[in-house]
């Protein structure tokens, strides 16, 4: 299974992110993704993520967009939306970040819901919508609490209903 082997090599490469110089890591990701067809959506996503993870959100944004335009699917698609929105926030396009993440919450639900809400909370704070930000953060946190899940979720919803 060549695809499975490629994914395993990619996973192994990502474990080295903190152990090598940023430029070397990005070059290694570029080299590995060069094994894929030129128009491969996953390759564009991984190149974007490498740049994003090394502090270059500005370089990541066009690659995330390219990956999504090429039809990225599954968990990588959702991760790309989250990471694109985060990069846009970092580069000052907070409105588009909020729009993408609110759309993502309405689109689907999976194990990344809490991550969507966490990044949405950050973007909402930057856009001056702090009550909504706290509400999303608490909704994401509530299921992980050992007690008070229901109360926390209800208070979180009340934060935005009182506006």
C-alpha cells in the first residue's frame, strides 16, 4: 500500500518538527509531497501546514486555499478550514476567519468540533465579540468537565441570548 506508507512517512516527519530547523522541516515536507501528483490536494495541505507550523501564516494561506479548491476531503478538509481560518486571523483577516469557522460549525460535526469552537473564540475576541467567544469556549469545554456539564453549557448559551 504505497499511500499508507506515504502517510506513515508523513506522520513520522511531523514528529520531527521540534527537532530540526524550520527551513529543514519545510524542505522535508516539500520533498515528501513532491512524490504526489502536482494537483494533489493533500500535498498542498501538508505544504501549507508546514509553513503555518513554522510561523509563516502568510505563506500558508494560499496553499490552504489551493488544497480546498482541489477538493480536499475528510478530516484533512476540516483541518484545512480550521488552519486557514487561524492563519487568516493571524494575518489580520479576522472577518473571513469568523465566517469560515461559523460556516464550519453549521456544515458538519465530528471530533474537531471543539477545535473549531476554540479557534472561533479567538477570532471572535479579535473582532470585539467577547461574549460570543466565551460562549463558544465554554460550549467546547463543557463536555470535558467531570461535573457541571449541563450548567456550563446552559450558562454559555445564556451569554449570547442576553445580548
